[in-house]
C-alpha cells in the first residue's frame, strides 16, 4: 500500500526540531506565548545553546536570525567590542547594554515585560554598540533623556525608537495594572455610580473624561482624549 503523503501546509508548519540556527539547536516546540494585550499567539521553541544553556525562544525570531544564541554570543561580542573600542565608558553604551539585557537576559528583573513578551533588538544594533551610539547622537539624544519605543509592543529598531523625558516615558507603557478590572488603560469601575469611568493624566493634571455604560465606550473616550492632547499614552485600540 502506498504511503499517504503529508500535506505541504502541515510540513511548512512543523517546528524544525533538531535543526541548528547559529548557536542554537531546536529541541522541541513548547506552549505558545499569548500576548496579554492583543491575544496574539506566538510560537515558541525550546533550544539548546552551544554554551550549554537551554532557552525558550520565539520561532520567528529564530528563523529570521534576530536571535542567534541564548545571549552568550551577544555578551561575548559586547565584551570584546567594548574592550577594543572603549565604548564601555560612553553613557550611551549603558543605554545599549540595558536595552539588550532586558530583552535577552531572563534573569533581568524586567525580562517578563520585554524578552518574555517577545521583544528583541534589531540586527543593526544587537552586536554593534557603535551603530546604536551613532544613531542616538543623530536622533535627539541628550543627557537626561530615556530610550523609548513608539510602539511598545514592537522591537527595538531605529524607526520604532526615540528619546523622551521621564514623564513621557512613563506615559508610554504597555503594562496595565494587575488590579485593573476593565482590561483597558484609563478605565475603572465606579461602584457608587454603577458605571465605567475614564480618566487620563496630562502634564501632571488628572482629567475626568466621564462615565459610560460599558468599559469599551469608556476606553474609546480615553483614546479620543489621548489623540486630542497628542500625548504619549498608548491607545487601547491602536488606531
């Protein structure tokens, strides 16, 4: 009896178990990461690095080449490069190093908001502090400003990064407080009025936008207020 052929779409969707990607070898496909904001499912694989470490990595980052090791290669290159060129003494070198660490080092206390969420650093910067420093100097960096991603759910790359002050940086965050029952930014439930209330902080002043029957209506009103004030708050609906 002839063997049944496997449909092409199934072959294409199979994880490349046993295949090598730079310093990483795929061991198994694991549970998908679900983005808490968008609900998007991201395929994840467990990989063995040449240094001996095992790490969970986004499959698309592995295939694209954005992730080449468990982080050891980047650390090695960083040490070699900083020693050779003296970039470790530059203020922006620390900015670059911290950016990479929270994306690649699972022991970083902020890793859950970056690397675990799938945020990574582009090929142009990941092993080239000189390229990052050059870009920063030509794109608004001054002492006292902070590196910020325009789209907080996207990676670190030139078109998605800018420098802002601490107030603007705090506004542009993807995190929603754990005690937020609405699931939307700037929206809380007013038990005394039995309604959803929308508020926003603009330049240090809290603005009461109003109360609404549904949390979605309140979230839409919040987004409209963000657009109105041209603030750095991310939108609930991204539009």
